[in-house]
C-alpha cells in the first residue's frame, strides 16, 4: 500500500536493517523502543489489523519467527503485544507484533 510506513520499510525504501526476514515477514527494531529489546514482527502482506486477518497460519509463522529471534538472542523472558484498533493503541494500520524484553514488564499494561 502506497502510504503505509511499514509497506515502505518492507519495500526497502528506508534501508532498514532486518533482524529477521523470510518469505512471509520481516522483523526490525522499533524506532521508539519501550524496552531494551523492542522488535516489530510485520507480515509482508498489507493487512490492517487482526480483524482483517483471515489466514491464521500467518499467526503461527509470526510466533515461530519470534521464537527463532528469541533463541538467537538468548532471550527467555519476553512479552508479545498485538494492538488492534485505535483504543487499544494501534497507530500503524499494518498488522504487527511487538516483542518486548530486557526489563521487568508491568502487569496489567496501561
Ligand atoms: P502500534 O502503536 O501501532 O501498535 O505500534 C506502532 C509502532 O511502530 C510504535 O511502537 C512505533 O514506535 C513504531 N514505528 C512507527 N513508525 C516507525 C518507523 O518508521 N520505523 C520503525 N522502526 N518503527 C516505527
Ligand atoms: Zn502496509
């Protein structure tokens, strides 16, 4: 999608370093990290949010990628966040999963 920042990143427009990439998705550092490790896992296909996601196999592929990166980085404790809709904190309307780690994470989230 032309005006989507994550589509542009996936397209290589900003020469973003990908921590992980496969046929279906990319992972890169969040520009405004909320924890020492804050990585975004983003499907290459432009899907606005979980509400528009029909291919649930993609969810498995994303979690597999998260586990792979966690293992590579020797991270055992982390939180995965999927904000869906504005009131839940979704700002970029291209589905993405946050992986947060490296500090004590509070519960419940704000
Ligand atoms: P959301 O609030 O939609 O769940 O998360 C969007 C995330 O994308 C935010 O944590 C924000 O910091 C991150 N973000 C927004 N624009 C960019 C960008 O251009 N590059 C990177 N690396 N992260 C971005
Ligand atoms: Zn997009």
